[in-house]
């Protein structure tokens, strides 16, 4: 019983509410709600509340990364000389 409670607390510690995601991303709460409603970011329903996995939000942000011109021209992230 204690192990499952600890595992549950660890999972909940990694879940963020809408306001926390907005702060993390530097966007409005309305933008986070739009991302959720359009199923652009994964989310979890916990009763009547909505929660987001911090890991999944960070993965979403990384997936939108656009490479620099140097990366495309020279195939690396180092500065061209």
C-alpha cells in the first residue's frame, strides 16, 4: 500500500495544472486551453480537473524546435568560420 501511494505521489508531483503550464511556456492560460482543446498537447483528466505531464510538455516544446541557418548550411550547431 505504501509503495503504490509513493508512486502515485511521484506521478502527481510531475503533473502540472493549466496555470503552471502557461507560466512554463510563457503563454496565456487561454493558449494552453486551446492547445488542449485542439489535442495539440496531451493531457489527463483527474476528476473534473485537467493536468499535464511536465515531461510531455517539455517534449512538445522540443518537437517545435526550428534549426538555425548554420545547421542547415553546415550540418552542425557550431558557428561557421
